[in-house]
C-alpha cells in the first residue's frame, strides 16, 4: 500500500487546486476544436508543475503535450476538456435551468476528465522525483472528443509512436474498469445545393435541397434492414433551408454518425450511405457535397492492463459521501424518468444490482468483468489503443442512473460528488502507471497481448489523408 498511500497523499494535498481547475473549465465550456481557454488553463497548470509543454500538436490548435522525464518507458495520460452544444445548466440545481439558453455545457464531464488525468500526471511526476523512477510521463491534451476525434489526428501524426502504454478514465455513475471494445465511427455532413423558386407560381423552376435531405434519410432508413445488427446510423437535419413553405429550399444539410464494430465495416457502411446521398441528389436535380467531421477507430481491450488497474481501483477504494451528497443525489435521481433510473442496472450482474438498488450514489466496486463486452458508443481513445496498449477506468461522479449528455450531468459536474470521483480516478491512474513503469514484465505482457489482439493488422486512420483539423484564426 506504500505506493497508493504516497499517491493519495500527493493528490489530497493538492485537491483544492485540482478542484478549482476543474471548475474553471466547467465555467467556460467550449465545444470541439474551440477549447482555447480550457487548453490554456491546463497548459499553464502543467508549466506551473514543471512540465515541458508543447502546444499546437498534430495540427490541433487546442492540442498539447506536457512532458516530464526522459527515456523509457513512456506513459501517456490522456485528458479531454471539450463541452457539448446546447447543454448549458446552472451548477447544483435539480431542475433544468440554463445559464445561457442554447449555450454549451459539460454534459459528458470532460472538465473532470481532463483535470483528473492532470492530477494523475502530477502525482506520477512527484513519485518519479522522490523515488528515482526512470522514464517519461506525458499528459496528452486531447481536444474534440465529442465531435472531431482529436486523438485520431494525434495518432495519425505519430504522436503515440514512441509511447509504451496509455491510460485514461471517464466520469460515470459507477466504479468499473473499461476493459471492453467500442464501435468505430464516421461522422460526416451531407449538404445539398438546389435552386430556389416560388413554390406556387414556378415550382418547376426550383430544385429542392430539402427534398434531397428527406429522400436521403428515407433511403438510409430502408438500408437499416440490410446492415449488421451491431451497426448504428444516426442523423440530425442541421439546416432545413428556411422557414417559408412558399420557397423551394436551395440549401439543406444533414449530419450523419455511422458506427460499426470494426473500421473496415464502418468504411463499407459509409460508402453505402454516400451512394444513397448521391442517389437523392440525382432524384432531385441537386448537387451533393460531403463534409468530413470526424472518425474514430474501435477500442482494443487489454486484459493485462485491466487487471493492474482493477487492483489499484480496489486498493484506492470508493470515496466517502456525506449527507449533503446523498440528499443531492436523491434529488437528481428524482428528476430522472423511471426508465432512466432502471437503465442504470442494464448489463450489471445480479449481486451488483442487488447492492445498488435503493441507493443514490454507487459505493461499491463490482468484480472485474472477465467477459469482454462491446460498448454501443464510440471514442477516439480507440485510435490510441490501436497504437499502444491502453486502459481506462470509470468512477462515480454522478447519481446512479444519470444519462450521459444531459443537463443533469452538467449540474453535477462542479459538485462534491463529481470532485470526489475525479480525485479517485487520478489516484487510480497514477498508481496503475507507476506499477507498469516499475515492472517490465507487466509491460512486456501488455504489449504481447496488444499484438495478439491486432493479429498483424496495422493501424490506419479513418481520417482522409487530405483532411486537416479545423483552425480558428
């Protein structure tokens, strides 16, 4: 327990600094590729702790790397800090009340994620200095996880090529190890250009871009019957072309998020969706334009790292929650629908469900799941996991049942429950990294498992070669 005690003491003595940093990021929510202030907060914090900071990495204006040490092994700690559009919410309320109507908010807890990873990196550095541990620890400031896949750009640029292993975490409603795979995805926007006309007097002169969007969506909905059941296709009409029904819409746009278990599958599925879009343009006499927005590889599990991280999760244990935490969590749970409250127990084993029933905050670490599962969502951590052995944990930062990407997440994101989960995650990541760095046999085993899982398939990026991340000049 010496290592866990050292790390816990290191993070606890700085906890107010970490909490203030997380809350500053929460207070200035910025969406993908626009995280200027959030990145600046973290870069200054890294520099203040003695890290060498390199900004604008991988072509990402808000991407950065903070590094300490030299030589092998090289540990990468992954941090995120982007918010979501439309989820503005006042802190601590148990009812929906935006700070700015329609404004962004940290609906996935990335203010916590980035700061918890930073806390881990600081603790690793202090341990290396005090114990004489050789190697390098890097904090990777990874923008645009929600939309844009910053880590995929980083991986494509070779920024993980000399890394030995990578660790991260994610806020959740329970304490688990993320030893599972995820869906590869492809995010793209289809824009249709038509010709406006008076809808009553001269409709024959018009070419409706909105008709093209609607026909495309119909075609994709018919496609669903003929794709593998694990695949997902979701869309949102982002521009209908106007508000007047008496004008033939000359412009309309729809965003698509296409998912499948493997990169090859999602590439093939995107090609089929693209053909449907071309057909919709032909049917309506419009011109179709494709705008790439992001792509992420499927996540490669690593049971070797999962076991090490689980041992450290159980050694660190669950935070203590006071009466205020419990009362607040109950009010958040009361704001959820019955279906949302019950969804919290889907996929959990019976003993875990029985333990958590009737509670408001998860205070229990279930056994490590030996059976690997497929996450129905996606993450650009997948691209990192194709390059190096990678593992993540989840800690309870929200009341049981809180759905991701909701105002309830934002409300809880700057409250004590969230802070406790964030600090817990920082300790788990730091202890895991140190254990791997101190034990070459663990690292060799993790790398061997990684190569076996890849089966000789080389990493390739789903991002088109000519595509560069957007820049705000």
